[in-house]
């Protein structure tokens, strides 16, 4: 059986957290592009790489690199979303399929590629998946 999908794991954790959903509702997208008609604030999760798959049953696992992006109309808004999401991901429940989600890199910026410009928070996550989906 395949391992749990790291994007689905992260999305499941975020949508199960009432603090996160109070800020962004169900606007957690695990897609390369944001869907048409989306609104802000929102979060996008993108798989950027994976390695270390071990198909042996007793030590089956994979490390995945996931890019986390959050956008909001102002810096306090994007900071609130980012902090709530990272707190949620850090306390990953064992039932998700991941045994560890770790922030590797963080950055905040004004994203001028989006018009009107939005505040963006980016984090690179290392997701250790060790359970079958």
C-alpha cells in the first residue's frame, strides 16, 4: 500500500484545527495553482520533492519537502494565519500518517506578482511520512 500523501496530511491537519479554520475557512489548497475565484486569506501547499522511501514494512517511510504559502491583505493578517498554521502542523496528531512536520525555512514578503499586492508568508516544511494511507 502507498504511504500517505504529504500534501493531504498537511491539509488534513490544518482543516482539523478550529483556530486555522476560523481564520481561513476551508481555503487550504494542495494544488500547484490557486483555483479561479479564490479569496484571501488562503494557504497553498506544494510538493517540491521527496526522498528516502523505504518499502520495507517495519521501516517504511518518506521525507517530503512541502512549500507552505499563506497570503493575506495585510501583515498582521498573514502573520496570524502563518502562526496558527505552523502551530497546528507542529502538533501533528499521530493519526494523519506523518510522524514529524518541521519548518526548515521561513520568509515574509510583499508579493507584487499578485495584483493588488498581498502580504505573503512562505515556509519550507520537511514532512516525515511513515504510515500507510
